[in-house]
C-alpha cells in the first residue's frame, strides 16, 4: 500500500482543516494510507505519527485551528536536521 503524510506547520490558516479533510478523503478513495504528523516539524523529527482515515476527519470543519500551537523547530535550520524524522516514518 502506498502512504502519504499530512503535516502542517501550525498557526491560523483559514481552510486548513478543509484541506486536510479533502486530502484524507481523496486518499481513501484512491486506496492510499494517510499518516498525520502531530506537533508540526517537531513531531516529524520525534516520530509522532497517527493514522488518519475518513472517520478521523469527519467533523474537522467544526473544530477551530489545526491542532495545538506549533513552534518553529530549530533542527530544520540545520542541514542534517531535516532528515532526522524520515527513518521514523517507515
């Protein structure tokens, strides 16, 4: 099965929940597995992943924001930091 990840960097962004829902629903129709990343870039580095399916995003439009506030992740400013989370995603 093919897999895609959904990552947001946080902050208020009108329409972000609708975009997340659309990605998850379309991926399900195409037979793709969707993995969400908690806490933005910090969650990517620390391997904080969760599976997302249509039921997980069914009422997302009524929720405000797109999760807890995310802070900039210093590791992504270092050339080696961007690849830290990739082995954890396998």
